[in-house]
């Protein structure tokens, strides 16, 4: 299991009090922007790499100074919306925050575990509480060097060192490649073809860590894992869709862990026909996770108000069950963590606003037991589809195993969404 930190961060970015909460909520309500507006904003504050050929086709914006993260993307650069959530107030301030710089972005590189005796977010001997929690610079403030780039890809490398709670020192190299995907790769990965109304942007991040030290990484002294987090713009009717493997609790364990911020209410999380439905409306702080015994290689979301279907496909090795545990506690099972997570932002209390709001789709690699000079790679692919309900429905049925009418009916969101054909 993983302990998410985003809502904790809300108290670290100087947004307290009822009046400020109202201001931020108003900003969030008016924050929807076009991709071109997002691009202009980002270019004003940092150097970016823009992937894509045509001025009116799919494009992806990547920020080298921010660990080579994908900030946002679009299926139509000329007139389309941007899909990634950007923390524009923090970016515009140019300030570095204590503990974490939550800049946003729809594919960002992180490492686990966050909590526990093998945490890389707490110094040895420190208590597991907020005052001592610190995001390591290699996944927060370090810039990654560009090794190569063209219109279709950009490659980054970064050498770093990090120490865990137990005192184990990890010397590592991070290699990260962001690459646009075409319709042939869509067919190969998801097994679908696009209807005539559908516009798509698709990209893949290949994320590799290499043990550059002289000693092997082992379970007794702690392991790292690759953790990719996607922060997306929410809507009142966004629903996250997660297929899961059927089976008894005795054989596979619980279907879902929803205890990160307290049990998720039934009107926000539902298991039905081997599928989990989870509200991504940015109105209620909650998080869920699935272990590798329950997860499948896909997670998705649907926003009927924008006729937008999002799918994430990731590396899920067969038979591997050791995933790091990030709970903020001394753990009995430090390698019984989640392989995928979804987080929905929302106010942590009556007087504190949400950080975004936004919602997240997250995936992780297995725990990396690496000998010197060996590596592990985790691929995380993001697909955004805009189009008619009929054409998007064909994709949803093939990839997620559920039709759009079911997604909308689960939380009664169809009345609020668009029904264009």
C-alpha cells in the first residue's frame, strides 16, 4: 500500500483560510484552458520540449527542468484542450516550496517507497510525520539532462544518490524516454482501431533505473521502485474505471485498498462485474490501490462532459508480487504494496482548499532487487481519445471491458455529461 502525499501538500503551499479557499475554488472553476494557452504559460516559465509534427495534430509538452515530466498533452494542438493538470500559481511564483514542489504534470517520474522502514522520504531516525517528510531532490527539484530529441521523442538521463530510512545508500542512474505513439502502436498495445470521429494523442514513457553502486540492492536493507503519477484535469462527471481480476479473497486478497484517507463511501466507489468505478470529480479526498494479484495492465477514466476517454497501459510482469509499501509506519509487510493507484483530490477539511483539484492515475514497477550495473524498466503509456459516444464506446468495451452507458449510470453522471454522437 502507498501513502499518498498530495493532500498533505495542500497545507504546505500557503493556501489556508476560508477566504483563500473561495479564491482557489474560483480559480479551479475557471482553470480550463486550451493547449495553446497552457503551452504559452509553460514557455514563459521554463524551457520545454514539444513533441509532435503538425501544428494541428497531437502534441506533448515535456519539461527537462522538472525531471523530464510530461506537463500536458492534446489531440489537437491548434484548438484542443490540454489534458494535464498544472499548478499554475506555484509555477508562476518561481518559488521552491519546502517538502515538495507540486508542479503538476500528467506523467511524472517518482520513486518509492514513501513511508516505512525503507522510506526514501524520511531521514534515519525521524518520526513519520509531516514536519520530517521530504521529497528527495532527484524526483523534485533536479533537472534531467537531454541526451537526444526529435519531433517524436526525447531522452533524459540523471545520475543521483539517495539514502533510505534504514541508512542504505543507493547510487543510481535514471534513464527516461518520452515517445509519441501512432495508430499502429495503438493497435499493437490496446488492440483497437479508431472510429472516424476520434482524435487521439498517445505517448509512452520508458523509465529505467540502474544500480551504479558496488553492492547489490536487497530486501533486507530496502529496495526502490519506479512510480509514475499522472495528474489530470477533473470534471464533475469524471469516473475512473479499473478492471480487476476475479477470485476469492483467500486466493487474491481484497479487491481494493480504500483506507488511505478513510473508507471511500459507496456513492464514490463501486465494484461491479470485475470492474471498479471511482469518482474523479475533484470534490472528495480519497485514494484507492490494487495489488498485483488483482490488477490488470490497464486503468482508465471517462469524462462525458468533454467526450474524453483516457487509458493508461503499463508494465505488469506475470508472477511478481513484491511491490514496495509506502505507508507511514513501521511495516510488517514492506513488499506487499500496490501496483496501481487512483487519487481524487478534494478539500482535506472545512477550511482548507484542495491542492488542485485534479485526479490521478498511477502505476509502479516491482521492487528493484538489482545487482551492480543491472537495471529495471517500467513502461507507462497514456492514451487520450476525444470523439463521439459511439466511437469512444467501442474503445471502452474493448480495452476496459465496459460500455460508456454503464460508466455513466454507475454514479448517475449521464445527465450531466455530453451525449454528442
